[in-house]
């Protein structure tokens, strides 16, 4: 039997490719199924759009703004609700030849648990927790900004599901490792890092914020150096524990992906770059295989943490 050098294992899930499509950038997968020539064998999983318990209309437009080397978004978690996704959307995409990962959000700890419970009895392979949401009951601070709150969310999800849990970490914190440590103690099986950084854009003619929500999440190549550092910092914590990291933030080419592996990522996510070229994962997938051959690595897993510090 031939071994696939690009196969990786994340949270006990075997992925045929170390490339994931990130939540919010791939919809509910149906958009990519409609793209002529898209090869699902080039990706290991699709992280579905962020889903809450009840349907949400999202923020008032405008919701997107281009920035130098990046993009601001303030979609506001527009989605049809967890029960609709499980009952209506998942049956239409469960046949796709790749893993599906639910991304869940909530405005309270209890809501996170309820959404996880809905997805527990579904074909998704894992549940990714977006802890960058505001804690409405505690004045609006993000769950992911406080170790105790982050741990409480992960614990609630852990009680509600037997599926692997991936905690999506925010960079908008003083020490990302303290948040990760709390999530580990509460039962997180893996991490995805990083989520977007908060930013703003202003129209100098109207003197108004460009986004209807005034602020939004910054993604794209502009955040890659920050994301790399956060992955490297996380890796120091997770390596002895064997907890995997999905590195993400500004990946737009094969070289970017390799940097994240070397910094400690076990898999990588592609997001904003998909808007420019939805077929990019196929190119990176094949070029990764060539990189391994050229540099004498037997597998992409051997790249994880292989940064030369001498």
C-alpha cells in the first residue's frame, strides 16, 4: 500500500491533505462543489460557516472593505441556524470526498453547548469553536479574551459532544498561551490559530467608518507574520502534549504554508486567498508534494516544528 506523504492526523482525524478551507471563506461547501474543476482530494477538510443556535441576519452593510495586503470583514455570523444546517444543508454535502468541520458560535456559554449538541448527531468530523464571540451576559467582552471564560466554553462543548473539539484562538489577547492552556484543561483536542485581528477603515470623504459595524476582522497577507509568531508560541505549549495546531492567517502560496508547518502547525488553513483564486488549494497541494521531494522530507508531518534554530 502506498503511503500518502501529504496525509496528516489532527485530533484523531486522518486528513488526505494538510490543507483546510477556513470557516467563513467556503460557505457551506456547496459553493465549491459548484466550481468546475475543483478537486476535493486536494483538501483535507472544509470548515463550514460559523453557525449559531438561532438564525442570524448578520451586521448591517457594508460588510467588506479591502485594505493594504488584506481585507476587513464584519459579516456578523449570518447563518440559517444549527438545526437548519444539520437537517437541510449537511444531507446535501455529506457525500463530498472530504471531511466537514462545523464551526460554532454563541452569545452565552449555554448556547455554545446547545449548538454543539445539535451537531453531535451529524456527519461532521469535528467541531471548531469560535471563542472570539462577545459574551453578552458579561458586558460584551470576547470569550476568547479571558482564560476562565474560554475554558468554560470549551467545557460546555466537551459535555455536549463526543466529537473532537478544535478551539479557534483569537490573536486579540495579551498572551495566547494562557487561553490555550485553559482550553486544554477543559478538553480541547486541537487548536486553529489565528482568527482575525480587529481593525477599522474610514472613508476620508464622508468621514465615516467604511464598515456598517464600524470595526471588523482583518485577514489576508498583512496578518501572516503575527499568525506565524502565535503558532510558534502555541507550539512550545502543545508539542509536549501532542495537541495539534491548524495554522492560518494570510496563507496565499506554498511558501506561506511551509512557513506555518516549520513554525509548528500540523495542518494549515486557506481563507481570504480563496476569494482571489478558489483553485489555489490544488496548486499548493501539488507544490507541497514537490517541496517534500526536493528537500528530502518523507511526509508533510515531518515538517511540523522543523524550523532550523541553529
